[in-house]
C-alpha cells in the first residue's frame, strides 16, 4: 500500500472519529469546554498523522495551530457572545493560514493579497470535505487486494451508498404514516428523527475535519498566490500626487476645524448648539469609517505605484506620511467624541468594541509607517495579523462586560443615570461586578415589579450540569449568585472578579 493511500485512509478514519466526537460534544450549547476539546482533538489528530512520517511540515504557518488552541481556550474563559465570536473567528483565521503555509512557505514576508487569497483558498479546499481524499488520494485497488478484502470493500461501498438513501426514504415513510412509525419504533427501539439529527452532525464535523486535514497535509496548495500588478494600470508620481494631495487637503481642512473642539472640551460642544448625543453620533462612526477606509486606500495606491525613480517613492512617502499624521488627528477626534458620549450616556458593547477597533487601527498605522514607507511592504501583513490576534487576546484579558458594568456603576455613584435594564442583559462575565455592587445599586428596577437583584439571581442560579458547556465566566456567576441567595444580607464578595 502506497504512502499517500495510507495517509488518505488515516485522514478518513480520523475524520469519522472527529465527526462522532463533534456530535457528542458540540451539540451542547452555549459552547465552552467542549469547543476547546474538539479543536484540541483536531490539532492532535493532525499532529498524530504528521508523526507517521508521511508528511514533513516545515512552513511558518504550522505554529498557528497553537494560536488556534489559545483562542479556543478563550471560549472557555469568557461568556460574552461577542468575545466568543471573536475567539471563534480567530480560530478559523489561524487554522486557515496554518493550512495554507503549514507545510512550506513564509508568513512573515507574505503580502496582504497573499494572506487574503491564501486563507480563502485554504478554506475553499477544506470545504470539499472527504471527496478529494477519497477520489484522488486513496488508491482503492491497493486497499482491496485479496479476495475477502475486495468483497468487504464492495459491501462497504454499497452500504455507504445505500445508508443515506434508506434513511431519507425511511424518514419520509415514517412521517407519512403513524402506524408505520410505531412499527419502526417497536422494531428498532429508537427515534428515527433523533438518529438523523445525530447522523447529520456526525457527517458535518467529519466533513469539516476531513477537508481541513486533507488541505493541510495532502493538497497541493500553491505558495505564490498573490495578485500581480497590472502594468497598464500603474500610477506615476503625478497621478499619485494628485490623488493623495487632494485627499490630504481634504483631511487637513477637516482637522483644522476639529482642533478647537479637541482642546475646547464640553464648552466648545455647547457653543455649537448641538447636544452631546448629536455631536457624538453624527461624527463618531463616520470618522471610524474614514480611518478604516484610508489604510486600505494607502496600501492600494502603493501597490499601483510605478517605481522607476526614488523621486516617485519619495512623493508617495511624503503624501502618505502626511495622511497618516492627519488620520491620527481624525482618530483623536473620534475618541474624544466617544469620551464625551460615554461620560454623558455610559458605556455599551458597541462603543467599547469600536474604541478598541480604533486603537488597533492606530497600531496598524504605526506599523504601516515602519514597514511600507521604509520599503518593507512584505512585512506589513504579518504585523497587522499579529496586532489583530493581540487585540483579541487583550479583549479576553480585560473582560469587556465587566468593564462596561463597572464603568456605568461608577458613573451612577457620581449622580449619572444608570441603565439597569442594560446591565441585566450583560453576560455572566459582568455578574461578579453586578453582585458586588448590589448594595450600592439598591432596589433599582429592570421592570416595574422586578429589581436588578432579582434578575441576576433568576438568571445565574439556575442549574447547569452539562460539563460540555462549562465556562469559567458562567461558573463564577453561578457560584456568586448562589452565595448571594444563601446570604442576602451578608454583603458582597470580590471573589471571581477576574
């Protein structure tokens, strides 16, 4: 039996095992320990197949499998749906790049287009599931050598084809006639709908596992996947000067107007005749959008730049550097607007995450200056990726929902309005702060006959016995809520605030 056939059979067998494990673990929601366990099993299966010696991964992307495990651990740490979503997206990004550059190639010197196309290409390959490895990689004639092996293989293939057909038509017959449904239940002692439900999840996770493992260990993934610059569309110094020069003038005009508001504080805002809400809402998200669009624009213009002389590069560097400087003022204006808005109306998830996004954009802009403007464009994408991963790690570390709850409660201590209804909707990550602050909050009500303390107790004292969904944030919230219920007059505790 050839090496590729053995590796292909190993992938199919491991994928089926991961499919069964996925059905057993991930059907329980919300995800927690089960997600980390399944991702660890997937990474462990890849390592096990590599240990057979049939694959020699030497690419820089192989270390991203460890990064995927770290972010899978974030799902166990935090209960916030937004944080969990960011962690899952980080896992997907890390695995896709690990598939692309796991066996060969460099991540540190890949371009932005290579990252985007390479990760997308890897996910597209993985979406094929077990089909490529079964059709092109496994030499079934080698597997079926010998009389009994050939017959067993034929029977297995027949069962594989017949099983889904029998299940589909059987389900239709069961749904069509109650008597036939009772006969099936009496004969087989199981609920066909439940069997189909389990089978569908097993096939789904087996499909995902087989696709990822095949793409990572066997597929022919091209290394040079970046987009070539079209020569006919390249821009000279004049075109670049006109485009960036006009944009710089526009940015400068806006910055000149904004400077007095940046240093004028609330008095300047009042002088405009606008309320805090009007001032912040009208400009904040638009300014964030400007910052988010300007960076890709600079990268695109640099990509189209015709480099024939140092003067052309110098023109771009000067104008692009000026735009980056102006962008920092724009970001400062947006942050100042958000600060005023938060002081007046409190903190929410949208406001906090948008602020974090602006800080990430600021870091990436600095990295743009240190790389692209110094002739090191090939290093830009890797730094931006690291900054993105670091931002998600920082979000996990700061515990956003706890920060939101603490900030709004501190505002209330200074006489500001407290939105207790919004506090009651925060995840378990905010529960320690809320329970600790209940004596200060008092009997403020979420509804006319429903206090915040009742809402917290009702939400977090319910039994959660499924170990698969265990999560540190939910576990701490449950323990503190039970303690509060058992000793309502005993004050609050700071335990589990992290």
